[in-house]
């Protein structure tokens, strides 16, 4: 017995139910530098090291090649400084230098993690193509994300025995962690550029590099102060010596994206049309079948597949 089914390409059009995608990314993160708020210069108080982070994203293609989405991510940062004598905040601030405390330039470290919640817009460039094969399953994209970031930071001496020599307690700086779990929110702007390889209509592999401009100055556990600050300056005047900066970080992520469509009419359709078979299709379906020889000949009548072997 043979059977046949009608096939309906119900996702030819881009509506609310079609062209959704979910992405998981994992990769390396690093604090690059701190940029003054007037963008006139940059500085780095610590020796920054790379760490790990991940992103979860869900997006919808709202126009051909343009996605709008939401991103949740966690990034870790770490670094150290073996000689901390040129860190103005530690050497010159009254918090660390007073009648009971005497900061000494021992080696220090920082360990941070940040959580970000961002909305982004993503532009997918048309797939690469070649003269002989037509479209390839490879394309690049650009992305711009804007949102909020919640940092958690710890900074202190690498050797805890050094607290005994200075009169200070561990850690030297703590924010967003027990016993001070309160976190401040800061804005984040993140441009990105990525490359997609389309394994199938539903699964993509990607590699993405991005930068994050963060409206915070404490990712490395250090507040920036002028060299004119001294321990004799009272706390009420201390903010006048503060140097306002943005933190600049970077990520390199690899990930996998799953594309899907909603089908709110499935149960009713199966009831009314039991012989009807619905097949998945997305915007990218057009790029998954390489051009046939006949199509190439119709498009390029002067081109012949055997030219390479002909002398």
C-alpha cells in the first residue's frame, strides 16, 4: 500500500510564529583596560588575565536578515599585580592609610564575575557565494547589544599573612558578595562581529568576538584616583580626586544556535486535515541546497562544469 501526504510550506512568510532562534555561547573573557569618560586616555592598574563566560540568547527575525533578541550572560574576570605601589587608591587613600592601617605594596589579586541582561539587534549578511557553487552555508553577522550589568568583585592580598603587617582585614575590597551582597547596576554597550556555519536548517555553529563598554570602574576591584590624593584629605573632599572611567572588556565565544517555529494551529490542523504533513522551513532554507548543474547553466549559459578538466 502506498500513501501520500500534502505538504504545506506554512513558514514561507515571516510572521510572529516563524524564524525564532535560541543560542548558547561559551568562551574566553578579559578586562582590556579602563577608558576615561571623556575618552581622552586609558589606563590599567592590574595585570589582567583571561577567564571564562557564557551567554544565553533568544531572538526573532523581525525583518529579512534582521533579528531582535534578549541576552543573559555571566562573565568572569581575574588579574593580579605583584607590586601595588603605583595603585593610588591603595597607597594614598585614608581608608588604607591611617592611625590603625598602613598599606604596603604587597602583591594583590582580583576576582570578579558580572551578570548582564541585554537587548540586541543583529544583522545577518547574505551567505557567501562562489561563481561555480552559488550560495555557501556560511555567513557573517554584526550585533549591537545594550543593557544592564551587575558586578561582583573581590580584591585583596595574594598572601593573607600580609594583612598582619598592614593592620587591614581580608578582603581589601568587596562588592556584591557575602557579607556585602548588594549589587549595583551599570549600563553596558556591546558591539560584536560573528561568523555562522549552517550545519542544517535548524542548527548553526558560530564564532563571535565582542567588546563591552561598561559604566563601572571597579571590575578590577580598584577605584581610580589622582596622584594628588593623600591620606590627609578628608572623606568629604576625597571624591574630588576621583578619576571617572569606563571598563572595557572583550569576549571570544563559540556557540550553537537552534532555529525553530511555533505552530499554534497544529492540533486543529491534524484534526481537520489528517493527511496534511507540515514541514519545517525558515528564512535560511534557501541557502541549504547548493545550486544544481541545470540552474548554473540557466544562470550562466557560457559556463560549463567540465571547464576545469578541459585543455
